[in-house]
C-alpha cells in the first residue's frame, strides 16, 4: 500500500511541477500584458486629450483675436463709428463670441448686442472685481482673460480685454481704452471637440487654478464625483493663465473582469501544457515504435542525395571538360566549334540553375518556410508571363508554345506557388519534346475548381514510368530529348504546392505520343 502511494505521488510530481511553473509564468506574463495594455490606453488618452486641448487653445485664441481686430481699427481711425454694424459682422465670423464691447478710458460705453449685457456698462477701473486684471493689462500691454464664470444669461463665459494704445499729436503713446470680447465658453468647447471625449467613453474635467483662492476650479465637466486620482492631464497656456484638461476612462484603466478571465485562462493553459508535456514525456519511451518512419525518412534522404549527385555530375562534368579545353586549346578550335562549346556551357548552366532553384524551394517546403498568400490572379496573364520565360529554350528546339487559356479566367490563390507550378510543368514539357514539337496550355472551369492542362507531343512515357512520378523514393531521373538532365524534383514540388493550395495533379501519357499534366486548384 505504501509503495503504491509513493509511486502514485511520484507519478503526480512531474505534471504538478510543470503545472505550477507554467501557471506562475502565465500569470506573470498575463499581468505584464495587462499593465502594457493600461500603458497603451493612457498613451492613447494622452494623445486624445492633447488634441482636444490644442483645439480649445486654438479656437479660444481665434475668438480672442477679435479684440485685436477692433484695436487695429481704433489705432488706424481713432474710433469706430459704425460699431454695431462691424460688431454684428464679426459675430458671424468669430466662433463662440457672444458680445463685443468698447471701453474708452476704461469705461464700457458700447456693447453689441446690448440686450442681456446691460450690466457690463461702467468704469472697469473703478470696479473692484475687474480693476486688478484691467490694470495688469494696461501695465503689460497684453490681452488678459477673465473667468471662466457663470453668465447671468446662462452658461459659462470668459472675457478677453485688450488694451489699446494710440499715438497722440506729440507722437507719444497714450492709453485709449479696451476692446472687449465676451466668449460663450460652452459653445466654443463643443466646437473644439470636448463632447467627443464623452462619446469616446471618457470622463473629463476642464479646470484652472483660481487666482483668488489658489485652488483648482472646474468650469466644465461631465461627472459630479471625484474620479481623477489616475487621470491623464494635459495643460495649455491661455492669456495670463493656464487651463488643464483631465480625462479618465468611464470603465477605468483596468477591467476587473479581464483580470478574472486572465487568471482562468492561465489555469486552463497551464493545465493543457502540463498534460501535453506529461504526454510527451510518456511517449518518449515509445520512440522505438517509430523506427519504420525513421527508416523511411533516411531512405528518402538517401534517394534525394543520390538524385542530386547524379544530375549535378553530368552538367558539372561538361563544364569542367569544355572549360578546360577552351582554356588549354582555344586557338586550336574554329569559331563554329567555340560557339558550339559555349552553347553547351549555356545549356549546362541552365540545367544547374534550374536544379538548384528547385532544390532550394524543395528544401524550404518541408521546413514550413513557404507561406501561402492568397490574392486574385488572372491565369491568362500569369501563364503568358511564364511562357515568355521559355521563349528562348523553346526556340532552341523549334518548339511551338500556345496558350488557349481565356483572358477572363481568374482565381484566388498564391501567385508564387502557381508560378513555380507553371514553370516546372512547362520546363518539363520542353525537356521531353523533340525538335519541331508543340506545347499548349488550356483550362476548364468546374463547379469548384479550375482544371489546367499542360500538353505536349513529346516522347511520352509508359505506365510504369508515370506511376513513379511525384514520389521522391521511387522517382527516376530521365534525360531530355537533347540530353537535358533533371532530378524529378520539379514534379515533386508541383504536387506539394498544388496540395497546399487544396488541389491535385495527375498525368495522362502514352509512350511516343506525348504527355498531358493536369492539375486542379480551388476557385
């Protein structure tokens, strides 16, 4: 009983240890991901708040510039005779302005519109509530901004006062008075995009430090409770002050439900990994049962190297022999002989290049390095382009190339894989077609597939030979009609790629009458 218990505990120790290690790691990384998510949200909130703040600052500056426009008229003409007409026109131009006023010598005498703003009349320099900011404006010769505060006619407003200075007859500078703009802040803020924050899921607060109490004073917000401990803040300058926009997500930076889901997900993943690791460990002892598969892999590898060695030997041997002859006895050969040697070298180099190209693609395929990228492909255009690549090769053997695929034939597939399939099948047909032969491409449209044929009137093959195609273990290398070499890797590649695309390939051939390679791909 004790031995069984010890054995039971021993069997559980490994999976439990794996579970705890993976669970701890998963929780740590998950919460790091949550923290990163929070940081990302705060960065997005900072960008949004800065955009809105800049918009408020820009629109406020534009509205306040109306005071400077009035000031420029006073400096030029000494007065504004048709003030109401000009002010009415400016109200339609400058966004958010509720009223324009003139205060010669600091005394508000002209207001447009007058209705609702009657209380604004009077001497600004004698009013205790307005005197300080007015004197500061005169001293600094700069625009000042008063407020924001609640307007008697409703809403929130702010007042801009611009001190105007003119030259008198002695050419000295004299204080003329103030040009004043009353801005209805609610309208300006909405036009600046402040309401976007609410619809985007944020609580917001626009505030400043009150000059009298030196405490934060909120003048625009969409919430009546304090939620600003973790808020994102963005401050921007206004005349003689600074405003700050604070925002915080209505659902908070971190979703508590997400934390629960993360924990549950971590437990599930840890359980799964623990189970898989344990299962893998148990299967380790069964490796010997897979010896047949290992032997099969070794046989394929040996066959592969045998094919490569065989088909590299001939073109490389030709290269060596001919290049040696040309190097040692160049002057002993006629011009026709040299051209023949060069053409032979060219053919050998093409064979080597084609072999190495297919070898590279084939070596990538089993390793999973080839990724399928689906795009819409015009089969006619693609096949024409591939045929153009073989114009010289076909011309050297006086072979006619014909494309009977229609112009409107399209398919959703991978253009690189299809190009490789076309290249190898056409190259294979040229290789096994005699001089003055003929190769044609055609297409049939099925319900779910496009069926493409590459047909030649070459030497063809027996049923025994065709049965060995598309299999590296059984594949044999056969020289072409002009002794072109090859490994058969091209056809193996075609089969792998077509199956990757969800189709199939087969061959119809008769010895001495030619071959037709047919493949289907999903539409």
